[in-house]
């Protein structure tokens, strides 16, 4: 198997991680593009005899550190989402968000996450605890849930309320979702892709976003279909079935980049 063939299955999930830590599709995909450029120039940058997934995530993590450090050192104007992240990072221990994402969203063990970010498992566990507490403290939102499966909707609502957020409505169709968004002006939308009347959750969100700018987390059983990097795609995406910790991490992360909750 060639290096390209070995890397290909990981690319959608590397994009997901890159988008999550950087706050946008453009910035996250650029991190993965830089990884690919490195491997084209130097295939020996990874050792295919060892865990390739860990090495690839480590490269994305390192690229993000280089980009943010380079912008800071050059006093460049950074993307708005990075500026928002910087405002929050001053209140959060270094590497804490990455530790949280790698374990809760990407499914790495604390030990493997430590290998990616250069910390031991004990430090990773502490980073996760610190990140969860601080991000939850900073980020409170009014949330619209767009989900046509009653059991899943109830589960999401319970998790959202446990995190201290308010659920303004639960919509099951495109038309209902748009109407509820107009009525309640939520600060975050959690959206399924396929809705009760066979309408598209993506189209519902696009209509909502045509009137107001707000963060969105999409939920789908086929994330790789929305993580190709070939078109405008969501920056934040959850895979069904999801674990409660995964949803908690995703909500915290997307609100991390929401300027309306940036601390003064």
C-alpha cells in the first residue's frame, strides 16, 4: 500500500480536527493541506511501521502551533476566529482544548492524545478537566435543536441543559426550524441533516444563516460525505451515533469561537 492510500481514509477526520481547533473550514483545511505538502516533499516525515493516525494528528497539531505562533511573532492580522480563540486561551491552560478534542471527539485515549500533544496521560486528564470547566464557564447559549427523532432530540436536550444552556425549541422539519430560529434568535443550532418531512437540515440551516450569523453543529451518520474539502462545508460536525461526551465537547468547542460569548 502506498503512503497516499494509507493516508486517504484519515483525511476527512483530520479535516474535522483541523476545523475544530482553528474554528473554520478554511483554516482547518489549510492545516491538512500543509500536512500533505510536507509528506509530498518528505515521505519519511512519517513512519508507516508505527501508528500512522497518531503521527498525522500530531502533524496537524504542530502545524496549528506554527501558524498561530508565526502570526503572533509577526504581529499579523489573524482571522477573526483565531482572535476569538486567543481571547479565551488566555483563560485556559495551554493545549487544553486540543486534549479535549482529541479524546472526546476524535476518540484517542489519554495516552495517545499525550503522544500527539507531547504530554503524559496524567497531564492530558488534567488538561481535559481544566478545559471543560473553563470553557463551560465562559460559554452559555440559547440553543435550537433541529432533530426529527424524538429519543435523540430528548437526549440532546438533556445534555444541553446539563451543560447549563437553554433550549429555546426543538424543530423536526425545515419550515419549523426556520420559524423557530426567527422567533427565538438562538445563539447555537444543533442540526440533523435528514428531517421528518424528508427535507434537508442543511438547507434549513442555510436559510437560517441567510438572515443571521450564528454557529452550527451538524449531526450525521456519514461525516466523510461532508468533509471532502471540495466545497463549502460545516466547520463542526458530529458522527451518529455519538457519545454524550462527544456532544459536550463539540458544543463547548463551537461556542469557544462564538464572539458573542467572548469574556470582557
